[in-house]
């Protein structure tokens, strides 16, 4: 048995979803849809699949068991909720939604209709990320004391101008932290544990957009560790994401999804640089959003397919996807108030406060 997928949205990221679905043995691509029917038609021709002319056609197609939602972020919640109501499992590109209320609605709808809600966080499937989480969890670094997340990316003004929804509050939900930075936000909490409070400053320093292109924040983790986030799309030429996990008995550094430094008091270590795979050599998304590695998406689609067919738990379900959104919104709330924000009680920022 194969899980039939329809892809909603035919922008850049949809190509990665199409390639991933076609690479998973127990999945198949049934069709594609976009409001721009011409772009959907081109993608359907490229992939040899059906081009839907409406959402209704997708909902009525019994060959479609799951949908990949690849539209602008501000549309994620509405389309995902409609898909769940029509009995489809959903794979939602990051962020899951732009408000915590919408995140909660999707989680509740998934439970009500007995359908999977899966949020794209493909870097969790990296072997080195899994190793980092295991080492921290086993106490190999000792007590975690300091965590640094550095996401100094470059996005040109042309990048924003080409897709006017980017860098807007209504459709992007934020800037460097919400769009480009949310993968790092997810990984930091996945590996180091939940964040209890955030104190942030943000600014728009270089790009003509509504949202921030530069943000810095101080974090306090529930386990007592302190941390920092630096997120930007204003830094030339752009640098790979770096996560530093420092304990009182060891330090581990991830660059993108590879361990590039590991030093432990007991003598354990790793080479300063691990050789890149061919897939990793192709990825330079810190400079160009179109240069992504497809392997993570393949793993994520396979995870969803296994969960649908075999009943295995999802690595990134709705509750996991919500955690990153909560921290991003807490940072925005803090920046708007100029005060630290406790995440457990942080209301969402109103647009007038941003």
C-alpha cells in the first residue's frame, strides 16, 4: 500500500516535497495545486501528475491520503485545518502556524479526526543531530551551562521583492527568526531542552521589509542553562547555522546538521571537520534559499508514511512544531516590550506592539 500525496503550493519549496515523496517507496505523488494554475500546470507536467483546479478536487480525490502544504506561512493554518476536516493527513512546512491559537486548533483537529499533523523540521533526522541529542541527554557534556545559536544569513532585497509576502507580519509572521531561523530554534530546544524565558531585541537594519532582519536574544532554559540567539538575513555573505552546546565536562558544536567539534573531559573528541556528503555539498541555504539538501525532506516524508501505515509515532508532530513557534513569538513579544518574557504565560504580540 502506498500513501497518496497532493502538494498544495508550487513555489520553490514544493520541488523538495515532490522529490521527497517520489523517493519514498511507500509514497506516491498524485497531484499538485496552486492558485496560479499555470505554475501548477508546469509542475504537474514536470512530475507527470494531476493538476487540480480547486481545493474541492483535492478533498474529493480518494487517492489522496495526505497533503503537503507549501504555501506562504500565513495560509498554513487555514488550509491544514480544512484538509484535516476532509480526512487528509497533513505535512506542513515551517512554521506550523503564525499564532499559538492556530497551532492548538490544528493539534485538536488532528486528534478529533484521527489524522496526522506533521511539521517540517527535517534537520532533526540528521544522524549528527541525533548524536548530539543523545550525548546531551546522557550527560556526556556534564551539566549544560551555555547554549549559543547563531544564524547569520544573507537574503538580498531582491529575494523579498520577488515574493512580496516575505517579510510581512500577516503572511510571513516575522522575519529572520520566524522564517529563516525557526529550524535553529527547533533544534536548540530539541537537543538542549525547553526554554523558560527569553529577552530579545530586534531591528530592521538593512532590508525594506515590515519585519526584523536582525534579532538578538538571551535565553534561560528550564534546566538552568543560559543561552543566546543571533538571527539575521542582513549579514553578507551569510554563514552556516552554528549551535554551540557547552557543558562543564564537554563542548559540542554543530554547523548546519554536522558535528564539527566535540571535546570532552574524559578524552572523547571528534575531528574539527567531518567530510561532507554529496547532498551536504549541495546545500548553501544560509546564502541562497533555493540551495537545500533534499535528504531531510525524504526522511520526514518517510516518517509520516510510516506513522500513517504502521502507527509509529511522528518525530515532529503538532505539539513538537508548536514549541518553536512559542519561542519565536515570545522573542517578538519581549522585543516589543523591552522586557523578559516567560514563555509559559506569554500572550501573543499584537501587530500594533511589534
